[in-house]
């Protein structure tokens, strides 16, 4: 039994430190891995495609935000999805870096620090965490939460971020 448990636990740690290219951001949905699903969510934003967002999210999936004052926002996915639908291709780019994934069987968590640029200017930064489940052979996001980096640190966030 112990061997079975040890053999089914997979911990994947990968450092992603370079920006995703425009070609990568224009790619299709990839639900073959937890990381593929999370990157597909970012591609959906980059492409201004709310239908791509729907393909990545599990039905009834939610997004919340942990605010610096300790409050947790209610589900922001519907408003974010609507905003994505207003974007032209390339308007918003959420760059992920130092992505970390932990997986056990058909469940995974992806920790993904980010810097968002809108019209080329840094607009926000912080850390995303996504909980995913593999269903029907595809990885889908069940729950997402982010928290912004403190104060006006986004210009140096990527250079100074140190993963736990």
C-alpha cells in the first residue's frame, strides 16, 4: 500500500522565467496537463476569447482574490470573463514565471506568480493559485485565487520574487 501511495504522488517543480512568446500566446487550448490548462487560461485572455476561458474552466468553477487587508472577494470569474471578451488580441498579457505544480492522481495545484501588462504597460502583479481536476481525460480549473503583490512593486516583482 505504501509503495502504491508513493508511486502515485507526483511533484513537478519547474521554473519558467522567460516571457511567453506571441506565437505561444496564440496557440490552442491545451488541457493535457495542469500547466497546459493554466497557460491556456492566459492564452484565452491574450486572445480576447471568453469561449477559450469556458473550455479551461470546470462548469461552476470560481475565481476569488485575497486582498491585502485580509478580505476575500466573491467569485470574480463572470466579470473577468466579460472583460476578456472586450479585449483585442494582444491587449492583455499575463506572464507567468516560476510556475510550480503539485499533483496527486487526478488533482493538482498550480502556483503561478504573474505580471500582467495591458497595452504594453504593467498593470498588476502577484501570485495565482489554481486547483485543477482531471475529468474525461482533460485538466480543468475548478478554483482559482490570486493575491496582488504589495504596494507599487510590480516593476521589480519578477526580479525579486522568491518562490516558497
